[in-house]
């Protein structure tokens, strides 16, 4: 998901009533714009060179353009990843590593290494833990420290961790599925991270079955539902990817009830992944994590300071949307969001952020090549209801 690039344009006396300049990344070339391209730094945050000053135009008007950066709210995904024996221990025909673990891991690696994941950070926690003591496996504090710390994507650290886990599992798979406890521990992890680094956080639960191994009271899907509901109350949604058993005779159904967890976690439905054909499983899992990547992206953008110490004028703002190398399209300002492809301010009286309306937000989230442009124009281009 490309980060939003803000083009700030200001004009000296004698403006002609048009936007004086814009970022090349937002809406093409501009004669009054520094044409230098920026480069992405760590974590995918783009940086840009200083803007240039255009020369006289027509009747002697001059236009001074600058570029600044305004990023979508940073996104942090905390993955809780089931590594229990049912993912590949081969003690049952449907616990086949080549049909479950291998294709799921392949797709997971692709996501963590995908350049389109730039701008997102992720952590990875394997469960159950490798403790021999079952009391420690069934303890929330065990899962407050992830196996891969919160890391800007793309990153090879996740593939390395998954490879190590594959090698360990081929020797001896871990037993038990302490899902309520990994959920509780992950919530605590996110709360600690958010205190230090504010942003948009979410849990991504990847599992192939119901909780087990922690006593009758905790071996219930309702306990996981309770944790997802508690997370949502703290503004932490839970996405769920359920890895189904292959279609062998007598293979039990183990993931359908995980839909309850997704609903309680505010994400509407579980992403169910069929197994049996490794290529199809990899494709389906990748589609699921790609959808989660899009859905997790915030559609609220803070308004940066106006350039050159000027006063911000909320009616001199234009927002554009572009997909890939396509031409930018101006979005409509509509404070009531009754118009398609529209945006609004968080507060028309005292705006601090640009908010994409529902249909626009959905389009941005579904488009990994999306780029937004925001122009500070030279005259009023919208009318704010008072």
C-alpha cells in the first residue's frame, strides 16, 4: 500500500485561481514543481527533496511550490501463528505437512517479503510455546514477547523464523492450542507497544483448530470470543485465518466456529482456507492476508502544517486518487459522505484530518497500488458548510 504523498502549493500575488503545483507522485508533472524523486526509507516512509520555485508565468505571476509528507496512520499487525502438531505432525492423514503447514508458510513468507506490504509493520508469535511445562504454555504472559518483534515490512526476519520453526517441527511438533492465552498475551503486547508508538494495531490469528490442552474451561471457543471482544473494546480488531483440514474421510471440521471470533473482533468473518491442493492453499492464504493488509489500512490522514508559515485555509484543499501509473482523479469533498468517491474533514469547524468516505476508503484499501494526492491550492476549491 503506497503511503499518501502531500503536495503543498502556494502562490504569490496575482494568482490565476488554479492549483499552482503538485507532487509528481500525486498528479503528474508540474512546471513549478521540483521534479526530483524521493526514496523510501526504513519502514516504507518516503522522503522528498525540497521544492523549487517556478519562474514568471504569463502576466508575471510567480508560484512557489513545496513538497511535504503526510502519511496514512501507521499500521501494526500482530500475528499469532498456530504451530501445533495438527498443522503437520502426520499422526492423522489430515495432519499432512505438505498439505497444511508448507503451503501456508509459503504464502506467509510472501506476505512478509512483499514490497506492497511497505508502510506496515508486523510481529510474529508462535503458539503453543516450546515450554515442556504445560502451565507455562497456558499462561498469557508467555506470549507477551513475540518470536519476531514488531518490524517494518518487507523483512526477511519472518522467513528466517518460519524456516527455523519448520526445522524444529520436523523433529518434534508442539502439542496443545492455547488460543485464549495467546490472544490475551498479544493484547498486552499491543497495549505496551501502542503506549510507546501510537498507530492502528490489529491481531491476525492464524489457526487450524479449536483451543485445547489447557483444561476444560479454557478449551472452548467462547473463551477466544471473549478475548476478541475485549481486544475490540480497546480498539484492537482481530482478523482470523482458519486453516481447514484436507478433505479426507473422517477428518473433523475444526474452524467453522472461528467465525464467531472474527465477528467478536469486529472484522465480520473468518477467512477460511481449504487444504488438499497445496497450490490452491497458498493462493487462498495469500489472498486472505492481502485482504487483511488492505482492510487494516486507515482512511484518516492528519493535515500537516501549511507551508511557509501561512495560515491553513480548509477551503483551499483538493484530494486526488491514482491507481498505479494511471492518471489522478479528483475526489469530491462531501462533509456528509452522501457522494461516491468523496472525502470529508474530521471536523468542518476545526479540521485536523482528512477522512475518506466509506466507498472511497474501500477502493483505497482494495488497491495495493493506491496513491493519494492532496493539493493546497491558490483559491477556494471547496465550500465547507457552516
